[in-house]
C-alpha cells in the first residue's frame, strides 16, 4: 500500500470498534433538557445572590457610616455591582442549546463561538471590572482618611489588588490575541473556500 | 413543547437508531475521559432532539446530524482548558512528523492509537478525519464542515498519508 492509496483497514478498525449502545428515550431527553434549563436558571440565581450579598454588605456600611465621602464610596460600589450584575445577565447567561445548531456548518459555528469568547474578554473591562474601580478607589481613599494609623497597611493591600487587576488585564489581552489568531486562521480557510 | 409523537420526536428516534453508534464513536474521538464522554454524548443527543424542532430539510438528515454532533463537541472542546487546546496540532504538522510506523498486529491497540491520533487534532481537522473514517465522501464532508471541495480533497490526501504511514505495518496481517 502506498501512502496515497486509501486505507480501508483503518476505517474498518474505526467503524467496527465496540460501542456501549447507549440509548436515550425521548422522554429521558425531555427530562434532561428540562434539568439542563433548570441548572442554567440556578446558576443565574447564584450569581445574583452573590451580588446581592456584596451589595448588602456595602449598604450596611453606608447606613452605619456618618462620613459623607465613605457613603459616596459605598454608593459607587453598589452602583458598580448593580451594573455588573445587569451586564452579566445580558452577556453571559449560559446559553441553552440552540435549536439552529444543525443549520450552521462546522466552520461557521466554530468561528462564531470563538468570536463570542473574544468579544466577552475584549470588553470585560468596560462592563465587568471597570464599573467597580471608581467605587473601590473611593472606598480605599475613604478608609485611608478615616484611619491614619494604618495608612501603610491600607496602601499595601490596595497595591496588591492593583497588581492583581493588572495581571488579569494582561492575561486577558494575551487570551484575546490567541483567540484573534485562531479566528483569523478560520477566516482564511473560509475565504479560501 | 411538542406533543408526544411529534415530527421532532420521530426524526430524533430515527436519527438515534441509525446514527447512535456513529455518535458514540464521534464522542470517543472528542473526549478521552469515560465519564465526561457519557456527558458529551448526552449533550449531543439533547442537542439533536432540540435541533430537530428547526430541521427544515435544507440539507440531508445525515449532514444535519453530523453538523449538530460536531458543533456540540467543538463547544465541548472549546470549554476545556486552554493548555489542552494548545497541544492540538493540524494535519499538516502531523504529516510532517517523523514516520511513526509500528509493527502493530493487535487491532485493539491499533484502535487506541487511532483514537489518540484523532484526539490530538484541531477541531476542524478532527471533523474531516472522523468523517473520512465514517466513510463519508468529500462532498458530504464539505457540506458538514463548510470547507471547499478542494480543501477537503487536500486534507483527505494528508489523512491517507498519515494513516498509511502510521498503520501500514499493522495491517499486513
């Protein structure tokens, strides 16, 4: 057999491999499909509960404090969290399996998935981390002005968070570049088609 | 929600009956872990059933089924860790690797090696090689993947080269 000739034995090995013969009835599929939707709903609920707890915590600071600057900082964080929750719901609600799954060929589907991921990462600062920054900065400044004895400690903690944010930003930028490269590869294949 | 015995249900039953084994083989090529593979297979079946709600016969049932199965599986691969994605190679790279001919007389071992080979490929190349192994012709593969007929032909040529290089010795028995 030359490398150019077909290789029927390999296809035979592939097609004759033992399979478990897993079968799913339509009723079972319906049940699992409903369960899947329920799981999505609960995942969303968990996100909102976490956001509500954090907002509640800052709301309690806001109510207890008599410092106007501190109250403003808490309000900014609460507003940032609310905006973030709204955007999370709008952009990242786990999608249920689309019914048009068979209408798109693999190339179109693959590229669309990568573009969705890239769009999510590319704009994450605008809607996810960005809205929280004004509140966090104001909160740090308010804490420092209210606690003159621990300024160095507060500066160190804030610097640590700033470094973390920069790292997240760099990682995201790297991820976006990788995704862009893969999208371009697929696009080249598509346009060459 | 469709009623019992709707078109959606009927087409799904027909699809599962005819292509059930092929879908299992496909899931095996996308997921090495047995537990995760069962989940993937279930996801493919759910995806199929749901997709038949919008099946308008613009393409053949077979093309539709393979598109859904590959699209669900590709999403599964994309959800995996980046590190694993980075380790994937294309047919071109695989073809240029040194000759890995093994005197392999055990079919089970050959199958293991074949699965391992398929699992290291990038999604699009994996779809082409799987379709080839399932016995689909170039036109059908082009319809499923969206590649041009010429591109599919080139890839199939590479696949044949790779398979001949790697499995030739084992098939002399």
